[in-house]
C-alpha cells in the first residue's frame, strides 16, 4: 500500500533555479493538496485540486505553480527558487469531506 | 489571530501518564475535527477524526469536541515512549474541497 508518494525526498537548489516536486496517490482520491511546513507556522496550504482538471490557490501560492496531470498525479513547480522557499513540502490527498492522507515530504533547501 | 490555536509545547511526561492535548478554534462553521500524529522526518498520520461534539474513543486515544466552546482535545492514556511525536489538530467544513485548517502542533516527549 503505497498511499501518497513524493519525489524527491531531499533537494538542494541555488537561488533562481527551477524545480518540480512530484506527487502521486494510488487511493483513487479526487482531491489533492500541496502544503509547506515551517517551524512555528504549522502546515500552510499552497495549492489544491478538488478534482482532475481543476486547481485553486491556497493560503501561500506566490512563487509556485501546480499541475494536476491526471487523477493520480499533482506536481508543484518553483519557477525561480528563493531562500524563503526553503521548507518541507507535503502532498496530501482525500475523498471529498474525508480526512487527508499525507506523503512523507520533500525537504527543500535553497541557498 | 489564527483560526486554530495550539500550544506548541514541548510537553514532557513520564511513561504511563495521561496526556491532554488541546486546541481552540474561532470559526463556528468548522464541522469536522481531526488529530494527526507526526513523527520526526515523516508526514502527518491521521489518528482520530470526528464530525460531532462529544467523545470518540480508539484504544488509548480519546478525541473530545465541544462545539459550544470551540475546544478540541486529545487524551492519551497509559502514554508510551512510542507516543513521542508532534500532534496536530485540524478542522474543516463541508463544501470547501475538504480543505483543512491546522494548528501549529504540540511536541510531546514521553520519558522512561
């Protein structure tokens, strides 16, 4: 039972570089989410996709883009990475009005 | 003011103690409530969820919701060192694409 799989697990970037974080779920969930987690800030929603073909901004969308490639996959892209985007990124998925299930995160450091 | 407030801890208790973790929320529209457990360098793992006021029990864990006071609690009985983790409360409401609002988490350490 894979659940939610995120790749890569770790990444170091230089300021200005671009990168795509990948997320895939095998639970046939319709909704998918991207969060960042920073010390003292908790989990903050970046973008979400309520269903295949739709995406919407969350609380902190600036500097990010997303693509819902199909029902299983939801990617997060940093076009021009900044040190303020150093964080742990989590992907989650759910059925409507049911609890979210999380991956184990991508630890991203931007120098 | 954050919509969900949670004491960050850390909270340190001896093995076998009863642990009480708490959150308050401000939006009366929230309809369902969850507790997640997060071990170091891992993703949050769903522990308990409930859609109503009152108590819900699962083994050593009891989730309690008081909608009139906008207060949610998680009790852990007979705490074990393996319970050492960060506990996150979360709330949500129907019709919002299942978006959740999280507390910042309480770090719990259970000592031998």
